């Protein structure tokens, strides 16, 4: 038995905090930093707010606590994954508000509500993958809560009735790809070295916009005389990737000419003209502008809800992966470079590319058989 005199002494004080309060606050601060901030709008002047504070405002108290447990669970370790799921909760809070509920609460959405929402998405021609992802987040939140105290909670998502069927080989809704000459045209339209850096950095590393925006200045390291970036990729996978000579030079120029002053984010690798860490909305604006100038993707199938397909960060990533397929790089190497957890994702790029080539070849063979017969109606038209 431990003797009383060997126990740590505690000096009574009127300011003694509640046991565990400091640890609780440290956890909250960590989650606030992990979830980061989000801009309330699309203009650079729109204010930024911490996602944690938004969730606390949008959810009722019990639901907010359940959401925090869900976001803290082992399956959602990556910062970018937590941020995406937090944004999905914000999305469902908006839909709940449109239904007349003052706050988002577990159990406030019903099977009938989600059936109506799915029909609404169909009417707006929303992409099946986007619909499936939103439903997956909502279902995951409910199932996690049900396993941790909400025993009577009913999951409103019905997998058979609500989840759309995703055709992995559907080229009509897949991310469009730039051909090499189109990519070169986009870079040529850049007005500044920074705009060129954004395009080349995303393309050469097959990067995701979230990981590029989140990278800090101290993650730029030099090994063997070559500049590398220490990136945290999807799934909290740490990767140290070398930069090409051109990207390295552009990055050095960006760092050397970055502004100074109290508003400058000294930790961020990529900052805007005011010195603030660049976010995905600024990257989207840059790419959309360059894509329109270069007139790329203009022949793509229009998407009424989105206002037409535009050049996005994922288009650059998909283009890089597809160009590696064209170069006949081994699929295992492409999967490792793109950090695809599931090899079927990498195979999907190969399948779509080869399907396009195969279908074009088959159509051309039909043309060779019948084109001359029909030429009397088309010649000189």
C-alpha cells in the first residue's frame, strides 16, 4: 500500500481548476486547428470562420458532441478528411434549416426527407458521385452515434432507395482530362509566375488542392541538392516528393517575393498577394480564369447546375494520371504516385482511356465501310 507521505502534495487554492479542464481545452484547440477555417462565400473579402465554431452554432448541443466524437474517431484521422466531413455536416444543416428546423439534430431528418432530397438532386442534375458522398457522410454519422449511446437512433439513409448506382466506367460524369496541348495552353495563359506555379505544382505531383493549400513553408526541404515537399496526403499518408526544376524555381521565386507585414501568414507555403494562406477558392478562381482564356473543356457536356464544366484542381490531377497511363507507366507505379488506396481507382483511369480509344477505333472502322456509300449526301455539304 502507498504510504500517505509518498503521495504528491496538493496545495489548496481558490483558483484550482476542475480536474481535466486543461486537457479538455487542449483537445478542443487541437480539433479547432484540425478542422481549420472556411470562407463564408466565394469572394476574397468574405470572412473566414472556424469550422468548429460553425458546427457548434448549427447543431444542437447533443448532436454537436456526437459530431465531435465522429470526427475524432480512428477512421477519420486525416485533417483533410475531417474537414470534408465537417463540411458535409454543414451541408445537411443547411438542408435541415430549409425544412424548418432551427438547428441540425440527429434524428431530425427522416426517410421521407431524404427521398425528397434525392428527387431534388435528380431534378437539378447533380452528379451521382456527389449525391453518394453526401449520403455516405450522413449515414456514417448516424451509425457512429448509434454505436456510442444513441441506441434508439434510426439511420434515415436507405442504401437501396437513396444511394445512386455509380458506374465506374461512366465517362459522361467522370472528371474531364486535358490533353497535353491543352495543358500547355493553360500554362501559357498565366499572367504571373504564381499562377503558373499553381498549375504546375498540382499537375506534376498529381496533387489534391487541400494538401497543397495546407502545406507549410517548413515542409520545403532540400535533399541531395534537390528541392522536395513533405506532403500529408489523403489518409494521413506522409510523402516526400521531389519537385521538377521549373516548379522548384517558381516556388523559390514565390518565396523570395512574398509580401511582408502583420497580415502575412509566415507558416504557409503558398500565400496570396496580401500574404494570407491561399485557399481552394482562390485556386479555383485562378484555374477557372486560365481555363476560359485557353478555351479548354469548351466542348464538354454542359452541366446546368454548375454553370458549365470548368478547369478545376482535380482536372489537373486526373490529367496527370491519364498522361501517365498514356506513357505506359506500370499501373502499380501510377497507383503509388497518385496515392490511390484502392487499385481499382487507378484501373478506372486506364479503363476509361482505353475505352475512348477503342470506341473511336470501332467507329472509324464503321466509317470505312459505309462512309463512301453515304458520301453523295455529305460531299460538298
